[in-house]
C-alpha cells in the first residue's frame, strides 16, 4: 500500500521541519526579521523636496487643521502595533520584553505576509497594568490597531478591557481571541465531517487561562451550551471556594450538568476535548470519552496527548503543530481580522466579528472537508481575504464601522 498524496506531502513536510538546524534558525533571525520599505521614490532632489522639506510641511499643516487627514496621509490607518510585556511567551513563560522581541517581530512579519498590513513590535519593560494602558493611550496617534500578545493571565483580561475602553480603534489579545476563532472554525469543521450539530456536543476545555476563557466564551456565543472548564484543581464549578473572579464568572456560565471533581469526571462520555494548558492528559481519559470523539490537543510544542495515541480512540484529532494534520494556527485568523476591521474603519472588534471570521475560515474549505482537513492550511492564500471581507461586513452590520 502506498501513501495517499496528502499523507506523502505531510510526511515530507514533517521530515523537512525535523531537518531544520540550529544554525539555520539563528541565521533566519540575524539582524531581525523586519525592515522599513519606501512607498514613494526617493531618488532625486525633487523627490526629497516632496517627501521631506519643504513639501512635507504642507501636509503637516493640513493635518494640524484637520486631524482626520492623518489617516489618509500617514501610515497610521493601516499600522498594527504588536504589544507585549514578555510575561507569557509561547511555552517559554515569563522571559521578559527583550527575549520576546523575536516572537513579536515574527507576528509583525505575518501581518505583512498574509494581510499586507504594516506592523511594528512594541515590547514594554513593565508589567504594571496602569503603565501599559497609559503607554498605549499616549502612543495612540502613531497606530491604527493594537494586537496584544503574550501577556499573562489574569492581567491580560484587565489590560485588554481597559485598552479597548480607552482607545477608539481595533484592539485584540490574539492569544485569547485568535485562538478562539480558529478553534470555533475547526470544531464546526469537525462536526460537519461527522454530520452532527455542534449544539449537542459536550465540550471539555482544559485550561482556564487566556485562551481557555476566550474559547469558552466564543463556544457559548456560537450556541454550544454544554461546556465544562478544567483548571489545575479540577472542574471549575460553583461549589468551589478557591476561584478567582474570572473563574467564578466561568462557573456561573458553564457546566450546565453540575459536574464536580477531576478531569476524569469531566471527560467520561464527553464529545470534545479542547486542550489549552501545558499539562498532559492520560490515554485512559481519552478512551473514556464518547465514541467518535473530537480531540484538540493544542499545547505546543508538546500536545496534551500524542496525536497517534489520541487517534486510537478519537474520530478527529487536531493539534497546534505543523507536522500533524489539522493544525489549529492563529495565523488563520488575526491577519484577516485586523485587515477587515481596518478596512471597515471599525472602532472595536466584536464577538459577532469573531464568529464571522470563524465562519469565513471554514468556508474556504467547505467543499474539501475531511477527517484530516477540518480547517485550511495556515499558508492557504484564500484565508485572509475571506476573513477580512467577512469581518468588515460584520462590523458594518453591527454598526461599529
């Protein structure tokens, strides 16, 4: 028996990824991954006089008289700032602003590649919520949107809330909402492949941090009522006295069957496992789930359970890794979400815009869905334009444009 074409391609890609060397990685980051390019020629004295003095003074005077002209005559209208304090970077944890900068540069590079948006990283040498909010308020004339990145929970919830309230432009914490959008798209895709409605699924979310909270919220908003959340101490339930405010709120809105106890109690008979923590999950717990279960083991680089083990029991398996089928990758969401929000002139990013993004992601592969293809490839060029159009339309429909 020979491998199917998709399986062969995936196997080769995995082998290529495994062959990347230490030297290649560091060479790819030498001097950083970003540069500034000119949008107009600067070759002659005439060019110089237009781009800088004396010509630039005319543009500055016009903006001084009407600040709205800055959107037309500067890059701020299309500029996304990627902002982090380096407190929760990838799976590395609190590594500080300087060490986080390569990640933020990468994020900015993805904005340019997939959405054509200019983006710059801003890493802040403070974890003080007031200072972070105040810094962005003072910098507001310099950008058009804010992508908050790799900020630890629960501070990330307060920071996002306050920045959204303080600024009149799109703001999104991608670790929360980018993840949630792609998870919803993938879950809808998995349910379609299996021919069952999402509204009847029993979902267990492992992790009550930034991504876990956002995923829970978007699943509830999308009409999936039976969601149970796990933290390091077990099921997040109303009877627990050790919950912080965020988890107490989750307890009020989730776990409709009133489950208590451990992960084993939550997963017995469950249809969906959504892993968003750095922990591991036992093979016996996946085996205890309902037949044809759906397992999203998204911890990176080490999934909560190895996909090959999960496939022994689950009907569909997805991870956050690129060397297995069904990669749930935020790059499917955030470039198009911000492009659509900026295209529409949106003042904020709403739940409706996020759900529209998830539907658009799934729509790209609606005719191609399979057990090993519940979402598009992160490199699919159709995704960002489709997401941008859907998000812009939703913004206009909701009156935030």
